C-alpha cells in the first residue's frame, strides 16, 4: 500500500436501530474518531461499532488521520443515522437512514431504499444532475467554499405501499384518475418521496471539530406550516352541490402571507432544563358561491384536531409532533390532513419528516434565533381539491441539515 497517496474514505457502513458500524481506509496511521464532540476511538484500527444508540437519530462522526506527533493531517466527516422500525412509525422515510460523507474533494450521499421505486432523481440547488437506480450519489464537481442543497426525489405505484389497504387505495386512485379530466390514472396512483439535505461548505464542515458538548449550543426555533388555495375561485368537484365554487386565497408561496386555509406556528426554546414550546393555530374563512359565482355563505372550520406536542426530550435533542385534520365547514368533503415529526438537536441540526395529501398547497418554513428571515423547507403545489381524497397517493417529505 502506498500510504503517501492513500486518502481517508468510508469503505463500509451498516446501521441497525441501535448501532452504527463503519470502516475507513487502512492508511497505516493512527486515527481519532469523534461522535459529535466526544472522542470514541483512537488507534491504528480502521473500523468501529457505535452501540447503544437511539433509533431514528442522526449522529455526526469526525475521523482525523494523525501523524506521529498526534497532529491531524487529514479529516473526513460523516453524518448518518440509525434506522427506526418502530411499529408506530407512520412515515416510512423515518425508517430509512440517510448518510452524507464529506471529504476534501467530494460529497457522497447514500440513502435507504424504498420498495417499488425504480429510480431516483438527484438535484443540486434545484438543478437535476443525475437519475440513478442506485441508492447513492457522489458529487465531485463542487467548490469547497460553497454551501449546497441536495434533493433526492422518487415515485412508486401506490399498490407497493406498506400502508394498510394499499391495493384497494390503488384501485380507487386509478378510478379517480380515469374520471378526473385534470388528472391521470398514473399520477393519482403514484406516491411521491422528496428528501432534502442542506449542507454547509466543505471548508466549514472540515474545519475544527466541535470542542464543546452539544448541550452548550441550545437555540430557539420558529416553525410555520401553512396550507392555502392558490386560485381566486375553485370549482367544486361535486357538480350536484349548490356550492358550485369556493373562494381561494389568490396567492403564491409566501411565508408572510395573511390569506390561507390553515396555519400552525410553534416556537421551541431549547434549554438545559426542560425546553419550552408554544404554538398557535388558525383557520381561514371558507366562502361558497353559487353557479353564477354569487356569494352563498361563509363559515370557519374547527381547529380542534390540530395538535402540537413535545414527544421526547433528552440531552441531545427534542422531538415535536404536529398532527392536522381540518375540514370544509360548508360541505361534506375530505379534510386537509397532514402530520409532521420534527427533531431539533442541541448542536443546531434538525431532521423533519412530513406526510400530506397532494392538495391544497403546502408550505413549511423555519428559522432560528440567529436568522432574521424565514427559509423554506418544503413546498408542494395543489393538484386540485379532488386530490384530498384518502384514496389518492400521498406525498412524503424529509429535510435535514449538516451545518
């Protein structure tokens, strides 16, 4: 082995619900491994098993190659997670591990596969850069001083879903697509999966590793989830109803917009003692019009089935659950349903997963106490009111950061 030209790489990675095993290049030199800010291994070996971890949580590892004096000569970083096969998991993206490996010359992404998905689209900063059947992608065309955002997007037939009654739902979705002129059988029966990873620059990530424990870096996070109808007027899918049209919100994506169907805000203050959470929920006015587009009536739906709850808190992170189900007070129709599980780590990282119907528009924003403005973490355009049916395929999304 020519040690002079051998660089550190992650050669093998395996995860379970409670452990992470990885191997790195045998350079012949000693290496030091940190999990977050804690040294967990130092020696001339080239593998490590990190055990007694928590299911579905992210962990960051720094591997330093050392010279004979103990000084760092090379560094790589890896952010990965344990798997989570708990029975109460609703969003299958929570079960899958997502891994990011940073070296001085490349960014490598890897993700757990989804049964029924034939290919994955990889985007960097909104531009499609690859379509692959593999569950990994390596980007070498990068600038070391630039931050990047990657999207991994995929689709699969609804009948391949792990959810109950998937075959029945797939049949109904195909019937919906056949009769709905604005849809198609293929689209109505295809689940969508969107995964986003926000990365700091390589220079920043491979800079000095954290010297403090993660509990010393608590932050305050603001979270906003809004649903809205982009049109001024929308035709009722039920042609027999006297409410032939409904009023929309007549706008595009905008974190500060005042018109919406529903909006949920929560603030999480991470603290050494018990963290504090406050939340607000609001429902916009629903307005119905007759066939002449004349006003018929207006009402506001109940928000009783909108709940925000702190599920778990420990010395590494806090997990928040948001469940949402709001109906149309003017007619019998499917509710606006979605759920979110958001984990905020004390080192500034977050991992947020969501699941929603493909109508109406959904927009989700985030900021912390070091930011002045909201930044968008998810948006999805409505495919029409009829897409709120439970028989239509859902959209799954996840975003996490490595900064």
